[in-house]
C-alpha cells in the first residue's frame, strides 16, 4: 500500500535543534514530573491504539491540538503493528511519528539513528517533558551503557536511541532479548539501501534485531528516496507487506527568485533569493563571483 498525501507541511525542523518540539508549549513540559510513569492506552480496537488517544498524548506532552499532514496516518499504521515507511521532508515533524506512539504502546521503542547530536538533543527534550528516554553512542562507558540497557529491561524507558554500530554488538543483542520492545524506528532509512546516496553497511545490522524480535514492527523514516530505494528499504527491513506514506515536498511558504546581476567587469553571476513569510535571505553567488 502506498499513500500519497498533499498537505501543508508543519513549520518545524527535525535537525539537532529540534525546533518542532521547542516552538510550542514549553510551559507544559515543566508541569510534568520527570518521574511520572506513562500508562499505555488501551482502546479496544484490537492491537492498535485509537487516534483519539494518540491525539491526547500529543496535546498533553507537546501542546499541539492535532496531527498535521501524514503524521496521523503513519502513527495509526505503526500503532496497529504494521511495518511502515514514511517519506517526510525535513521540517515535516518526523520525530513525533515515533515519539507519540512510543508513549501509547507497551515496552521500549528502539530508535536507530546515526546522528549523535540529534540523539542527545531529543533525549534532553523528552526528559524535559517528563518522558523517560536514553541514548547509547560512542564515548559512553560500559557502566553507562549497561545502566541504560538494564533500565529498558526493567520497563522504565520509553525510547532508547542507539547508533547503527551499537546494535550489532553482542552486548546489545544479549540485552535486547530480555527487553519488551514496542517497535523499532529506523531514522535516515535510506542509509540501508545500496542504491541510496548515503549507504552505511552498519545499517544492515537492523536485520539482526528483526530476527531476535520477529513480531516487533518497524517504522522506517527518510526525507527522500527514489522508487528503487523505497523498495530496497522495505525489502532489507523485511516488511511483511508494502506500506508507504508519502508527504508532499511542496513548501507553499517558500518562493525562489533567480536574478542576474552585474559584477564589475567579471561578467554576470546569479543570486538565488529565498523568500519566506518571515524573512529574506540571499544564497551564495555562483562560482565565478569574487569571494570576500
């Protein structure tokens, strides 16, 4: 199944600054105790979680009244334990598509991402909202890693961020066998495809997790992928069936204007001006332009 939905993109960012989460309801975060345990929702709708209950989580912890674009469709799909691939541009609110269902489902959500700065930033933001999250990455001591993994086994941690290199270690796989995992999120999922522009062999270790946890669904997320890469992602992650949601990449708040300008005897070069609702900015001129 492939769903193509055109919708105005939420004015947010998925980079390390996590503007999507910082832009609203900072006061709500301080109202939630960091020791609060989140009770998974049960709505009587089979293995899935009702969208109404998911929306209440969104409002309680992030302050948003409703999901935007294909966020709700992706969240509903993974909440029904379906392997899911979401194609969302940067700023489309990807992080909420796994953070919200992670709170609604029993167990720990494993988030595989190569971006250490993003791990640290999102864990910090989640903890500030009273959500128990942890990260495992290079530079941590063995004691710190064991502590993070054991907390997942005890069921205290809702989201565990881990680098693709770490999931291939024997220690991680041994601890994973004792964890209750809600689902696995694969960020930058194009990295698993040899047809992609940023193939990373360490991503192939994700298949090992699926063998250890065959009944746990996978949510794969990426900002862009060719049709060949889309198929390859689903094949390499062992999707039970094709299931793709695609957000429109149209940015209605952006206007690109190209102007040719004189350059004092050096001919002409091109400026590209990006016009947004908030500000104007001029990109770097062409290569033949003089450098200041």
